[in-house]
């Protein structure tokens, strides 16, 4: 490893945080390239990652407590890749980032017991060029032996289940989570020390994605309804030996999400609203169950990336703080179990947050929807990321913020409720038309002559496309990035069949009717012309398959000027990818070149 001087590297973004033992790992992402960093009590060091096979790039790295890390290589931003380790003679197709190291794994070839790991992947022979969407399995691998000899774990699950594995505080046990039809089955996996055969113990199921079960060494933590006003955290003994105890937090503190270490729990909380909103991190020790503030809590504080593992002795996070002069600073921090103050690892310049003014509109079901506005000049861009965070699309966010700072754009951010099963949407309203209601508010406030565009990414594209197709006269342009557009055929596209519990199942007649009514690809087209549209797809996008965008583009060509572009990227973009930067540049060029924007600029110059 090489020591990193602060003057040598300027961070642009970070992602892929992992904790191992008393150290934290993260990817530094810059236009000059991506590198893996390790932070501990000795400082920050760069970790050498071997070149991938056939020119593939590292997607994730799974460091071990001892020995070499396991690396997954694939296409940038992809969901699948080849697991590779130097001692193994072959590779296996797996889904990232689901892998858990074990210290003792019996040999599958007659050798000795030794280190290995449990992972989610596919049977030998599966190819990255055409990753299967069925047959996702949990498998056990003994390091150094061929992947072809890995033992599959018979879960007896629905073939469409989306399976993940998570570490626990027990070095010989793995938490297996299997989600199908909106319910997550949870089981504890242990290997027989003599035969290596896996044994499964059932745990309480999770009926909502906001439920979190974390299995530490001394405590099992159970968070319910996290991210909602009803959130609660309970702690119990391993195996349920006593009644769970509720953990108390300061009044007015909302519990957003939880991460576990070996002997404690880390909670991200939110207090206040608007400009006074502040995120904070609380640590709950397993012995006292006392919630202690360890970071943040001041207006403007945020923690966009956090990582911890019940198999590790620390937590790692990116902290972004607002300075008194309005600028911002980013810093990686590490908190060890047993310590009460985090250790600063590295600091970086961070874009100052744009001032935001919040407006509220009323959706069709009466829900008050916040619309956050930045900037006052230029065209208005209504933005929805869908199921991803802004940091996951950092290149796009930074480019749009630069336009806003230059007085060339007014940015309107909305977080809608589109990730709701269609058959549970009364009258086709809740969530799926939120962007339309926000656009009506913006048009009313900004006037009929101010150019208004809408941009939707992933599931955000559903709301963006619906808004334009329902009321095309509101908009002067629209942008769909790596979109979902076919809510009827999505189970046959990419890994779409794993999302039927979240979106609805078109194989059921009642749900098919609701999905057809909501699907942009199946909505009736308006009689008149539509505004210009830019549709971007990713060659390696397995979440929102490129055919979503292709099919809608073909359908729209009779009504609108369509620009359809494909880039060799996955669903998530990075600064280090030249293709990602080109895709973002096309978005900003489309905004500047939109006919209504050009006319507005010409009118202002006269």
C-alpha cells in the first residue's frame, strides 16, 4: 500500500464504503480515475487492485480480515460481475455486493478447512454478456479451490426471489435475506464444521423494505418503519432470549436508517426541516442501550455515505458540513467500537450546497409534496432521481449545480412516491403523478413563458413521462435517463422480474389493469405534438434494461423530436468513466439547445 498525501489527490466523490476489523475502505472517484483507499489508525493508504480479466473494471472489492481481498470485475455501473481470487483457477458470475467472509469453510475437494466466503451468484458457466435473471443462488466457496466446486445452499425459495447475504457478529453465521412478492424471508446460515453442509434457522420475516434486522455479537437489533414517523428501534439478546427493549432517542429525532458493528449500532437521524434540517449519527452500545450523539447535529450536516458491518469493530462515513461562510467540507471519519469520538481520516473540498427554497403542492390524493428550488434564472428543470440518491448520480448533480451557480438554470428537486405497487394506487394517483402536480406549481409560479423541462432517472422517468403525456402543454422539453417505461413487460427485461413485489405483477389480471394504466409505454398518446425528448440508455444497465428506452423512443417518433442515445455504462455513473461524462454533457447541451430555451435567450438579449 502507498501512503496518500492530501495534496496529491482531490476527491470528487466517494462510494462503495466497507468496514473490516478496525479499518474502513472506500472508492475515491475522480476524472483521473478511481482508486481504493484504506483508512485506519495509521492514516490513509491506497490499495493495489489487480487488473481485471479481458479489460473488465473492478466493480466491488471485498477485503478480508487476513489475506487478499476478493474482487468482482465487470462493466462500469453494472449489477453483475466475475468474482475472482488469485488462488482460484476460474471465475464465477455473481451479483454484487453480496458476499460475506468466513474464517472456516470445509474443503469441497478433500482438502483442509480454511478461509472462504458465502456469496450470491449463478451456476458455473453463466456469462456476463447475458446474465440470467433466474437461478440466483447462495453458494459457499473455499478460498483457493475452483468455483466450479462451490456448494449451493437450497433455500427452497420462489425462483424470482432476490437473495442477499449479510455478515453477523457470529463469525460462523451469515444472515440470508430473500425477497419475493413484497415479503423478505430471513434465515441464519451456518456450516456444519465436519461436512460443510449448510443449516438454516428461520428468523422473523420483514414485510416492508423499511425493516432492518442486524445481528451483532451481544445484541440483535430490529428497526421497524425506518425513515417514517413511526420508526422504532428495539434490542434483544441473540436468539431471542429475552423480550426486546425499545431504544429511546431525543424528542423530535426521526430515525432514518441503521448499521450494525460487532458490539454497537449506528443510527442516522434527521431533526428539523428546510434550511434548519440537520442529520446526525447516534451510536447505541449493546451493554447500556444508551443513544449517544457521535457526529453531526448542526444545520447543514449530512452523511451521504455510511458503512458498518456486524463482523467489524468500526463504522465509516462521509460527513459533509456547512462552514459559517457558506462553503462546505467533506471528511471521511472512522469510529471504533468502545470509542466515543470519530477519527478524521481525510478531508476534501466539497461543493457548497445551493440555497434551497421549499414550495409545496398538493397531489391528487391530498398529500403535500415538497418542491425544493435552487436558483432564480434560466430555464426551470424539474428533477427526480427515482430510487437512487443524488450522490449515486454525482456527475449529473454536479453539472446541473454548476449551471445553476452560473445563473443558467433553476433546479427544482422532487422526491416522489413512485415506488409503490401499482395495484395499491387508488385511481392511478399516489406517487405516479407527483411530478405532474409539481410541474403545475412551477408553471403557475414561473409564468407561461419561462421554459420548463423535466428530467427523470430510472423509476423517476415513469413520473416524468406520465407528466408530459398527460399535459404536454406544460413542458418545453423532457429527458429520460436510463428509464423504466414498460410497466407491463418489465418482468421480461433485465432483472425486472425481481421487482414485481415492489411495482406489481402483470401476470395477475387485476394488477395488469393497473399497470397498463400507469405505464408510459401503454398510455394513450395525446393528439397534438409533444415537446423534444432526450432518452439515454446504458448498454450494461441490468436494472432498467435498454429496451425500456428503445421501445418508448420508437413510439414517440410520430409525435415528438426524439434523440435516443446509448452509452457503455450501467445504471449508476462515475466521474472516472469517460462515457458517463459524455452522457452528462449531452444532457446539459440538450437543455441549452432546447428551442424554447434558445428563444428565451434570444429574447433576453434583444
